[in-house]
C-alpha cells in the first residue's frame, strides 16, 4: 500500500488531537483511501515539555524547517496557531510545492489572500476545513457541494464561548460576568476572553466564509464586529417575552441596498454588490432553528439560489472536532497526490468581479432598544419625538412592572430603519435629561 508521509507543525491541543485520531482510526482511514497516512515528523515549541505523543523522540524537533523542508514529508499540516511563524510555515511549504492543511482561522483572516495567491503560483493546494466551525464541514460545502449556487445568505453561530454564555443566561437567568467566570474555569473561555466575547474570533471565521462564498477577499477591518459584553439578563428576558432568542451571529448577505436604495452589479449575471459581512448579537425568532442551538455548539444556515435553505450543526471547537476536519483535509490531500490532481478543487477562486463589503450604516434592519429612563409623565413623548424627527417608527413599547425606582427600563421595538439613522437618533435620545444610561441597541434578524 502506498504511504503518504505527513509533517505536523504544532503538538498542542489540535496537533495532539490529530495524532490521537490517526492512531485510533488510521487503519480505517487507510482502508477507505487505499493508502497509508503516516506522521514522520513533528515540530513543537518546547522539546522538554511532557507530552503523551505516539511518536519516537527522534521524529520530534523544535525547528519547523526540519519538518517542512524534509524531502520525505509529502504533506504539511500547520497546527500551531498564530499569524507570524505560521505564515512562514505555510508559505515555505507552498513554495516547495507541498500541499498544506491548516486549522488557523486567524492566519487566513489576516493573510489568506496572500497565501491563496502563493498556492495558485505553486500549484500546490491549501486545505482549511478546520479553520471554521471545528468539525462542521462548512468549507467543503461552500467549495464543492454548493459550487453551482449563488450564496444568498449565511447566518452562523460560530463561536462556542459566546453561545455557551448566552445559553446559560437564558436558561438559568445567570449574569454575564458569572457565566464568563464559569466558562473560563471550564476551559471554554481564555483568561483574557476578549477574542471571543468581543466578536473577533467570530469575525475571523465569518470573513473566511464570506470570501469563499462571494469570490473576493474580505479584509478583517471591513467586517463590522460587535461582541456580547453589553447583553444583560434583562435583554434575554425581554427578548423571550417578545418571542426571540439572542445569539451572536456571523452574517453574510448578498444584494443588500446601497445608499439611495439602489443595487448595482459588478458585471452581467453577477451577484448584486455590495455584500454585508457583519458579526453582532441579534434577536432571532424562537421558531428559527438557530434559536435552539445551545451551549458550545455551532450551527451555520446557508441559503443558495438553487438549493434553498440548508443547515450545518455540530461541535465548533475542541481537539476531537477540529481533528476530524483536519483528517478530512489530510485524506483529500493524500488522494490528490495519489491521483496527481494537485488542483482538483482550488482553495479559493475569484468569481464575482469587483466585489465589495457594504457599510453597516447603509443597511436596513429592525431593532430592539433598551432605555433606562425616569419614571415621569411626558418621557415617552420626548423619546418618540426624537425618533420621529429622524424618520424612525416605533412598533411597540414595553415598560415592565416590578422595576420601581428613580430609573426604570423601557423596551422599544423599532421598525425597519438604516443603521446610521438609528445610531444618530439614539445618540440624541441619550442626551435627554430623562435618559439615565446609554441606550442598548440589538438588531433583529428574521433570517427570512
């Protein structure tokens, strides 16, 4: 049986998970592929660190170049994380015409355009299924299964930490800070959790999905990104009363309106431009399947113009889930080498002409707004007057009982309005003497 030699760079959570999975299911994989996958070299940061790795010491090094440049290594798996050394690892391997498998979402978000161009020049392939949503095969779906579709919408719960926090806030009525501390203790959140709870991790993944779906590279700075720090148990409770659940969503929508309500196309028969690429918490109807995705699970709803609505659900992180996707890519890379199909499915193809990302200010949405106001006559009238002057309509007002005191919460549900208009209007509302705290605004996504 033909043997394909693998070189792994990174022996931490993901690298160790891949080694363990290969040891457990290597014979099964070999029988399915008709070839044997063998890890022949491994690079780690610290040689003296105690690890349980199924490799002899002479195959392990702290110099990644000894792995990547080894002529006996056929496929390189970059599993170390980060965006500096990892970038060098991937570029070097591609320049040596070796296929590369990576699980590094931050690397692709920051340098994907450069690395895909390097892959195109070298003729080697770059595989990155594990970079988004752990064990969910969403990259392969967009690259292969939906190749005949224009992707109209992607709505994804792609950060397990935030979903875990929001789920417990909803089911238990727990406060954000308390659940965050539990998430850190359980290993769902880092000691410094801003990458997750401020939405940046979700933005990395959403940008990769948007780029792949629409054929132009989305830069990280183009993605409007909000986190969940400002979400309170009051917001969770009021959303439930209104028939909604709050989730942190990565949103990709094509054909969104540009200023003046017009749409333009990059070329004949191309998808409308621009494309919305955003990450923010949103109220979604309890009837939508994403509302029932709980705890650390991920789910991505994809709408194609031919296939319609599809849903992909599973564990979005962890050693086993990520290793499953890495093994899938290693299997594809090995088969491509075996059959000489180095570019069977290109890693990224520009296909929408001059694509562009919409400014959030131009996007139209419905909104949930929570205000803290003095409980006095005439306050509603002043707030409604400010909104009416901005051309913004209120669909409903809730002033819950049981909140006696100088300031009370008031919930407004706002009709469709441009983001710029609601932002300016709430800025004016915040200046009213009767308003005692900055307004909290959360978008409403019907996902229709």
